[in-house]
């Protein structure tokens, strides 16, 4: 085992680290040993040595860099082991290992899921670069936890941005919010126009108007839940495809459940199975579409560099309301038939 000076466990880190990459927390002065070394020899060389990482010993295929990681030995396990036992018998052959450049939060969560006290970092070619200590990982998770709350409030880049958004003067608040609310006002006008297109259908059966608020509200509610989950997933690095796949199943399932509950209730109260079927089918379709809109908008806005705190909520509401109305009246025409003057 070598008491390696700083920088000898691997080559120096790249000068252009990605923002938030785990590389910036890397410790390179770590204890290293070979798999065939005895526990007593490793312990003897640990005494009196100053390492940046003292929680784990890195077992590598060679002592001099560049070397590849074979496993990690927790120091607590090393101290309790019989002196004749080999490092190969004590090591964890499947420790948490990440490639340099990975986002710091994703890297920290990987260490937590493995239950290890250190996180190993390797280069893209597999060469061992060093370890990230457990107190450092804890600090990363605490900072990311703080930032996640800011993101959940609007997917902002940091808590500093969140505080600025809260403390900014009235003029800037108006500047950030009015364009999106103006878009909402335009959407409200278009909603009124859509309702006017189906005036004949509403006059023929005014009961259809009773359920417009319910269909629109429930679709909005399902969409809002989806939007919150997608924003949370983005903030912790969950793959976008996973979120989209799960929500495209969850939205229709929620709509189907709401429709199944509504069908007998409306039928019993109104005494019209066709009206009940219209509302139920519209709920299934509107909730399904609202889920797609709510899942796609935060991702789109984030990728285009816009702040979903001000944009995704109003924009999603406008689109969901318009689509819900179109779906509701389209289903009404299909189920109840067109009205001819």
C-alpha cells in the first residue's frame, strides 16, 4: 500500500469540469493496496499516515497509477479482520463507482444506495482517479436538498435564484408574470369562443353546461400533479423518458377511474345514461391529454432555457382548458348527436 501524495492516485482532473460535477469534490491522496496483501501489513502502513480519505482503502490492480479499482475495504472491517486475511477476502467487489463528470447529486445518491462511506471515481477509460468522502457526500445532498425545494417551486437553478424571485421588486414581478397571464387571458377568450361554437348543443341540452367546470377542473388537477412530479424528477436527475413513460400510463388510468366513478353517479342523478357516458368518456380523454401536456411543457421550457416557475403553470392551464373543452364537446356530439337548426 502506498501513502500517495495529492495527485498520484490518478491524473489531474480536467480543467473544464462540468458545473456541479462530482470531480470537484475528489480526494486523490487515498490509501491503496493490492488484493494479495495481508490485513496486518495494510494496518501497519496506515498508522501515522495522513490521508485525505481514511474511511476506505482502495484495492487496485497495481500500486502506481494509472491503475484500476478492484474494490474497497472499509477501514472498520480492516481493523476487525484477522491479520493473516488477504485484502481480496475483505473487499467489497461491487462498490459505488461513477465516471468523472457525473452530476454531483446523482453520484451522491448512488453512494447512499450502496450504503458505502466513500464513492469511487474513475476516468472514462476506467482508470481509478480517487475517492469522495462521506462528509463531502452528505454536504452535497444537503445542498441539493436545498436547491430541490427551489426547483419544486419553479425549477430554478439555485436557492439564490429562488430568493431573488421572492424578493424582486414589483416592476420585475410584473415583467415576469404578465406575458404568461396575458396568454392565459387570450386562452380564456378562446375558451369562450369554443363554448359559443357549441351553443346549439348546449341549448338543446343545458345539462351539458353543468359538467363543464368539473371536466375542466379534474383534467387541470391531474395535469398539475403530473407537472409537479416531472419537475421533481428533473430536479433530482431522473431520466425524462422514465417520467414520460410512467405518466402516460398514470394519466389515462386516473381518467378511467374518475370516469368509472362518474358514470353511475351521473346516471343515477340525471337519469340519462348517454349524458353520463359523455361526461365519463370526456374525463378519460381529457385527463390523458392533460397528462401529456403537463409532462411535456416543463421539459420543453427547461431545455429552451426558460423558467417554468412563471411559464409552465399558466401555459399548461391554457392548453389543458382548451383541449378539455374541445374533447368534451366532441364527445357530446359523438354520443348525443349533432343539433340541426
